[in-house]
C-alpha cells in the first residue's frame, strides 16, 4: 500500500506548543504563568449570559455575528463590512495571511515575536521572513523596511510585542508606515493593547483610518479573560475584509463566544478594574526586580521577559521548583505572566534564587 501524500512543505512547520499546565495529581499549589491568561474567573454577568444561552447550542451560531459586529463597529466608528471575526485574534492573523499570501509570497515580521506567525505563514503556503529584534528586544523597523521585496504581501507589527513586552512609539511607527509600499498589507497586532500604558503608543484604529493598507487585530482572550471561548477580530479595509471572510472557517465563532464577548463589553468598567489591577501588579513586580538589580526589557503587557540566553533551560527548572510553570524559549529567555498575588511573589523569589545560583542575566 502506498503512503498517503501530504504537503511536503509542512515538514518545516513546527506544531504549536501550548503553555504548560499543572499536573492534575500535583500535591502542591502550582501556578500556570506560561500562557498570558487573565487569572480572574469570568465576571458573574458573563457567566450568567452564557448559562442562559446553553439551551440553544443545538443550533449553529449566526455566521455574521451581527450583534457583536454592530457593537464593535459602533465602538470604533467603522463600518460592519470592515470587521472580521475569528476564533481568537490568531485566527484573524491566519485569515489575513491566507487572503494576502500564497506560494512564492512572503510574510514579514520581527523575530522573536508571536510564535504562531511562522507556522501560520507556512500553512498558507507562503515564506515567513523573520527580521531579528534589536539588542534591546525592540522591533528593528529600519531592517524590516529593508527586508521588504516585491514578493512581500504582508508585514506584521506586534505592539506590544509577544514575548518581549516591548513597544513601538507613535512617531517611529508613522515613519515606518509612510515608507511601506501601499500595496503591502500591514497588520498591527494589538493583542495586549489594554495593558499598554506607554504615553506615545500608537492607537491602531487611528492608523487604520490614516493608511489604506493597515489592518488591526484585537482579542477577547487576554484583558477580557475569554481565552477559553476563542473570539477575536480584525478591522480591515473592506475589500481585504471580504477576502478574509472567504478563507474563514464557517461558523468559526460559536454562539457562546459571541454572547461572552457581548456580555464582556457590557461590563467593561468592571473589567477595567481588573486590568488596572494587573498593571499595578506588573509595576510592583518590575519595581522590586529593578531594586534587586535586574534590568529587564520594559514591558507594557501582562507578562515579563527574562532574556536568560543559554541559562534558559536551567532557569526553567528553578521556576518549576518554585511552582511556576513558565514559557521558555531555549537559548533565548523565559516569558512569565503576571498572575495571582502569590504567583507574583514567587516570581520575585525565583529571581533572587536565579541570582544566588549564578543564572541571572542581569
């Protein structure tokens, strides 16, 4: 019997690795700080809205997500035809890649950045082009401009960047976009925008209005705490949004996801208090680390980046010893989510332990 044939180029696509979870039989309290999840349980009003909708899950969701579309359109002052929903913003990114790029085309982004970018590009049949970050873990926008070719179909700017937490200022992004060819789409991935307190940070929707090739992606997974139901969206030029819908998975955003998102938008004041609390916790941890001599990249997200280089694997074992499951990138560093107060205290304890063991890259 002959072997089944699959796409040969998929051999170069690594499987996406989800952040580690605690063992079910663990006898100690272990905190999962590997996936940048919101540590708070859903708001009671969101849970109630979902519970009320459970009786109808024998029916398909409304594919157009009309109520949610109208709400987002009103929020940003755009037309509903500009909005495309997906199962998390990662699917919006996938839709955009498949709508703009194919075999022989290139998708360009900074590296290291969101690890799904290269695998999604290859899954679309395109070639991922990774432009190294600067020495201080920032997007090298000049190098990204230089890397654009006549094969480039999409450029991604992750702001704030995952996993480094670093940001781009308004003036530098505007200078960058002024020089990107107008027929090349530029995605501003703002998955962590709610945690960004940088004074001169670009506001993605303003760039969508100012440039005909800009797309903005948002998610309900992080600040809104809806990672488990999977809903995100892109705001794109109408023609491009239409193309994205053509490659979207039918019924990809479930009715429960739509209802969860709508209920969360109704409770934004309450949710903002949680976001503000996480930002305050981040600042407390950063201040304590700075006092101890650490010099980490400035973060405007709900996580920290420890650039530990060759000490990364050993450092991950220390985090494990302290009951913290983190996201490690071998040879590069460790990403650690700001979470429950006890977990945040453990981050500080690990940092001190790393110093005592000579593993700190301070």
